[in-house]
């Protein structure tokens, strides 16, 4: 049985019931994988995007520009939210 409390539906972002929205999402192409990250340096959230070689996720703090990277490996994690110190 599926617990519906864990699911959030935001029609403006993922409305597959409306053919216009579904077609618009397809035109954008495939979505690039990312990790969500909490930058403790400036107390803001940001994203790390996967590099072209698919060996790591890279990004910067949106406020101060501090660089962060997370390596991709065979024994990694399925976790999607991290903190950067």
C-alpha cells in the first residue's frame, strides 16, 4: 500500500494530466541529475550538477561562491540531500 503523505503534487511543475504541460516538459529535454546541498557557510540551499564525464557532482555556494564537489563511486549512497561545511 502506498502512503500518499509522502508524495507532493505541484501541478505547475509536473502536470501530466494537461497535454500542453506534458508537451512543454518533453520539449525541455532530459533533466540533468543533481544533488541538493545545504551550504552552512551562508545558510542557503543550492544544487550540485553532474559533470559531463559523470564522475562527480560539482557546484558553488550561491552567495559566496565556495566550490564543492561530491565524487560518484560504485559504493555510493542514494541520499540526495547533503551539507557543505
